C-alpha cells in the first residue's frame, strides 16, 4: 500500500509541476521589451505605511495625454508619440533608454522592473517627491 501511495504522490507531483502550454517565459531584456506601450495606470504611495493612491488622472489630466504611445526602439532610442486625441500643441518627446539588470533607464532616470510578462511592464520609481515614496507605473504593450 505504501508503494502505491508513493507512486501516486510522484505522479501528482510531476503533473502539478508541468507548465501550461500557453505559458511562456519572458525575460526583461532590451530585445523583449522593445516595442510600443501605453501607460495604463499610475499609483503613488507617500510612504511604506501610507495607502496607495490612483495618480493616473493627476499625472495625465487631459484626455489627449492618456492615449499617447511610448515606442521603445531596439537601438536604445525612444519616442513618445501624441497618438489618438492630439494635444494642442502636440506633446511628443524622444531620447534614450537601456536596461541594466532589473532596471529600466530612460534618459538617465532609473526605474525598477517589478514585473514583465511580455504584455505588461510594471515599473517602480522611489524617492521621486520625498524619501521613501513610491510610484508604480503600468505600461501595456500596444
């Protein structure tokens, strides 16, 4: 009986460790991250103990800013395109980006890569307004 129990336990262990067919590994490299994104969420915490607040509409008060596209090019350059509803004057920007370990650097400003699943890139910036604060920026691939 013990032998049957251990065989079943082994089978269940092997089956439960098997990856789903739709699941793919997604490394945060310049090649995998390069592409077009839209910022879809921004939250802010003033300190580790404070509540997380939705800052999306505070950072982007105008609708024409909420549909802009950030294009991260494989050659290390980026362009922010004033897409969809165009602001007056149009709001475009460009510069350089790179990755070092789990840090995404845009124009010299580092952001920690909290997670990346090939569709959604979540970045963390700390100490932006005051020491100990935290911005969480969610970018969704377009």
